[in-house]
């Protein structure tokens, strides 16, 4: 059973959204032939294999893939919490081997320190680096107001709602002015309404600073709404299946994207890719299912 | 003024609640049954009425209060030593694999020995009887504190470490601002359970050791609450036994309540609002 793993050029999508054709945009982070396995010899489980992609400077790159495909592992490698088994991750030419303030992560679940108030949480980074003076405090106040938590500076995380906790965590990261923000399905646990609001909120935040962002999600609408570029992943072991540029105008507004034709075309493309990948993990080992996928994928590629 | 109003309002609410009356009637019924059983000879346990009279007499007896003082001192000092020694030891074992490799095996071998089994050895080893008893209460609380501290420190979410390291924390900063605060709730749990064990242990330790050297100063009633109970039994004042039991119950309750309050003060983030 063979399925082409290279992206086929998509037709009829116009110039607004295209499969990636290679540009001269500079990469802030380069992931080159990275593989990651856990365990030894026969019992090794390869989670990422020969994965290569750039994270473009000043752009919001979204990675989307079926559950369990290795996205969270990739995040740990990018952040420097773990190292790849082979291959290299470099940031502006220098290898990424350790965690650092230039790459801060927002996890799926709140990692706010429960024993500290919102203000103390936000001030954690500057205090850790022994930054003295009144500058950090002023930045903290500014960010508190910016994320709308000025009135909650003395509250503890358990006293904040889910959305508020996420915003507090954003402020905690932003005060350190990281070069790259890495977010691992940050809005996953929120209710649908709050989630939509946070998406728009975060898009605005990004548009203000244009900080290089790497955003992982399983929600296609979220991906298209936020992204400048979407990386569609295969199922485990993870590899980039397809790179899709999203050239929707900024600032992004939810109403505009919902009605936008090009956005919907991208959505269908991503949906079919993801479906294929998800089906593969579903059908692993079954010939009948594999044949089904074969037939199904052929239909998607050649809509009659 | 506002608080008095609130208080009387709460009291009024209490007086009309079914829960309150159920509980009160149950307790009163229990005391009545006990009284009747004792009077009619169904049970040898001294009657509540007798207990109340004896309690009254004892309240005026300084040696009774001296017993209180002795028991409380033995528990408190042993408990304090357990905390002062146990918390650093537990944290050390959680943080350093080398340290844990050296200390934990010894700790785990000694732990199954019940603190009370140590009483004779403690009497031989320690220069004074007071120290022997305090050593036993120390042991009662110590193991619990250490186990809880280790457990608390080892179950800290790894993402806290990751976030802290990303933001530039040094090892010492992580210890001071992540590990220590994250372990405090477990320390409180260890302390609350530990002091309960210390109370259980002190009573028996006093019975065994005959009230300690200080006991001779207090006389028959003044060697600590445990000794007081034992001596009352030997001396045949059975109502005093019950008074002693109730006293220990009250003492234990007060220590737990105090510790709980302290625990709440020290963990403001756990208050629900």
C-alpha cells in the first residue's frame, strides 16, 4: 500500500492560499531531520522520525495533526526539555539543547504556580534572573492590565477562571520577552465560547508584537484562524505531511474567517489530509482497512 | 457590633436546625443510658454524674494541671524535634538521590519498630526519663512527617520545573520558590497526623515509665495524663480514669485544631472562595 507522502499541488485554490512552494523568509528555528525514540533496541518506540521544517521568524506557525502523533514531544524538543535522538534543532544557527527564556511554552493545562498570586506568578521570570529595579514591576503592571487581570493581581490561580488562568500564563511568559512563543493546545480545556474569545484575543496579541509563534492544535478552525502557515503532520511517527500557507488578511476577525471562501478551501484540504492520517493509525495492520484508505485517498485527490 | 449580630444570627440558625437537635439529643441520650446503666449495676463503668463531680474536684487540684503540663510538654517538644529534623531530612531525600540512597534504607529499617517498643531502650539510653518519653513522642511523629514530606516533594508536577528552568531559575531558586512551597501542604498533613500519633504514644509511654522523673514532683496525679489514668486504675479511683480519658481527648483535639488553623494560615492558596 502506498500513499504519496509529498504534497500534490492543489488546484483551484487561487493565490490566497497555496501549498508551500518555498520562500526566502528567514527561519527563526530550524528543525532538521529530527528523530526521537524512547526505550532501547527492540522496545524502542519512535515518536518522531526524520522531521524537518522551519519555524519562520515573525510568523504564526500552526502545527496540526492527529492525536498522539508526537506533537507534544516535538514541543518538548523545541523547548529544550529533551534532546532529539538524532538530527538537530537550531535557533539562528545555534543548537537548542537547554530550556531558555528565548523559547517559552504555554502548556495544555495551567502551569501557574498555585502558591503564588497572579502578580507573583508574572514576576517569576524577572525575579528568577534577579532583575532588579522598578522596571520588571512596571512591566508586570502593564501586562496585568493588558491581559485584563489588573483587578486580580492578588488572587491565586485557583480563584481564576480557565480563561483568566491562560491569560495570566501568557502575561507570565510575555514579561520575559521571549523570541519564540510555543503553545501546546493552550485553549483545549476551555468551554467553546471562551475558546473562541481566546483565539481572537491571542490573534490580536500576536498581531501587536509579531513575535515568532509556534502553535499546536487539533482544532482545524482554530488553526486556520490563527495561522500564517499550517504544518499538517502525519500520524506517529511524526513527520510533516504538508505545508499550507494561509494568506488571509490581518487583523483576523472570527466573522471574516468563517465567511471566507479561501479559508473554507483550506479547511477542506486540511480535513482530508488529517482524515487520511487518522485513518492510517486506526487501520494499522488491517489489509481491508488499508485498501479502504487507498480507495478513499484516491477519491480525495481526484474529485470527480 | 456587626459581629455580635452575626453571631446571634448564626446561633439562632443553629438552634432551629434539625441537624443540631439530632446531634444534641443523641449525645444526651447516650449520657442518660450510661448513667442508668451504671446506677442499676448493669455496667461497672463509673456514672457520668460521678465523673462530673470528680472533674470538678480535679479542676481545683494543681497536680492535675501539672499532669496536663507534663504531657503537653512531652508531646510538643517531641513533635517540634520531629518537624525540625524530619522536614530537612525528607526534603534532602527527595532532592538528592545520593542522600536518599544513604539515609532511606536505614530509615526504612527503623520505621517498622513501633515507638512504644523503644521505651525501655530509651529509658536506658537517655540520661533523664523526660528525655526518654520525649524521644518516644519524637519517633511517633518523625516517621510520619518524613514520609509525607518525601511524598509531597516527589509528586510536584514536572511542568513547574520546566517552566521555572525556561524562565531562568537556578537550582537554589527552584528549591526555594517551587519545591518548598509545593511541599508545604504535605508537611501540614504529616504534622497533623504526626501529632496525633505523638499523643497516642505519650499516654502509653507515661504508663510504662511510671510518670517520669518529674512525676514524682506531682505526686499521684501529677505525672502526666497517661500516668494519671494508670495510677487512678491502680489506686481504685475509677471516676478519675474517665476524667483522664476525657482530658486526653480534649488535649488531642486542641492540638489538632491548632495545627489545622496553623496549616490554613500557611497555605492561603488552598482556601476556596
